[in-house]
C-alpha cells in the first residue's frame, strides 16, 4: 500500500546539500498559440512590459521560456509562477532561477507566462488553457527537438508556486477536461503531468468552493468563478500524478491546512504523496528561500529521484 509521507521540518535542523546550477545550453522564448489565444474578447493591442518588481499583467501573448539542460536526461518540467491570477510574478527572475536549478538536475525547463483570468478580456479558463497547451507542446518535443534534445513523454511534470500551484493542481486532476478546442495535432497529446511539485498552493474542496460562491461579490466572486468549477477533492483518483507538497505553517494567505487536506485526499486515492510543513514560515516559500525552509529544494531532488524522474 502506498503511504502518505508527512514531514514537519524543524527550525533548528541543518541545511541539506543542494545541487549547484550549471549553465544552460539554450534559453529561448516561444509563443504557445499559433494565433490569438482562445476566448479573448477585445484584448489590449499591446502587452505592457513587466513592472519594476518583475510582474506581468495584461498578458495577451502567452509564452514559454525554454531553458535546456547542458546534460539532459530526458525529463522536462513546466514552471508556473504565482500572483493570485491577477499577475504573473517574477517569471523572469524566480522562474528563471527555478529553471536553472532544474537544468542542474538534467531536466529541461519551461517557464510559462500565462494569461490572467482575473482580467475580464480573458475567459475564466484562460490560465488552464495556456497550461494545458504548454504541457502538450513540451511533451510533443515541439521546441527542444530543434536543439537535439529528446523529451521522454513519461517524465514531463509541473511545479507551481502559490496560484501557480493551484494551476498545477488543476492540471493534475482535470487533465482530461477540454479547456479549449484543438488547434493542431499537438492537442491530441496528453495534458496529464507525470509529477507535481506544489509550493504554497491553495487547494480547495467542493464544499468550500460552494459556500464561497454563495457569499462573494465583485472581484472575489470572479475569483470563485475561476476556481469554483474545479475542486481538488472530487477530482482526485488513482490516475492523479504523484505529488510533493510544501507549505509554511504561518502562511496567512493560504492556510497550511489546505496542503494537509490535499495530501489526505491524494493518500485516500492511493496516489504517492509527500508533505512538508515548515513551522514559522509564511507565504514565502520560493527558490530564493534562505532559512531552514530552503530544504524544500533538496527534498524535491530526493523525491524526483525516488519517482524515477531523474537518475
């Protein structure tokens, strides 16, 4: 029987060794849609540059930034930044740093700049559409093949932070949902990730979302329209990909109980899952974490090896 592994990381424990990044062989940007992304109504004609904090809003041309490993092993990962679906935060900095870390493990990495469903010219499913399309492009080797890399279609996963973690969770549970009409042969490829790394992710139950739909108005109601149709608990089954979940116990934005519940639902469905809760840590887990919580990086590497994703 598969077991839930739950670790409460102590504040006083020693740092685990983390592999140092190596230079990537290629880093290029690609549009994920051959034309206008699906479902947009009167979008802005120009996409603004990132603000002084490196966050994007008004995304009308979703892109993947591809970073290829110098010593690839065939695995690939889609990286999803957070931002409450109102912005895509630090994709060019933190996202790139995550990509370099993955490259150091031999994993080709792709940072997605996705559309924001909180912007009303986008459909509520915009981020889900972009993420599904991106994963299919990665799995079909649409970009890496041009540079001599070969992607193993059975080792393509996703890592998401905050709202990006929610997006990753939707990808892992609603991969058979057609969020958009096929545009080419790439859309015949499976959108199911082979593994999930969820960092500070808001994960919701059907009962919670139903109660919020009845009580929210304005912008908050729009948020529920985005996440409401896709509860995690009712969609988890034995085909949900394995997951490792990280959360701060002092997270005031997304209570750590969200992560605990997600792990319990996965465990109940006999999906391999590992959970790490860091005491005293807020909504700040990232590739740049500097305290003992930085161990989430080493924990992830050990887990990826145990799952057979990296050697």
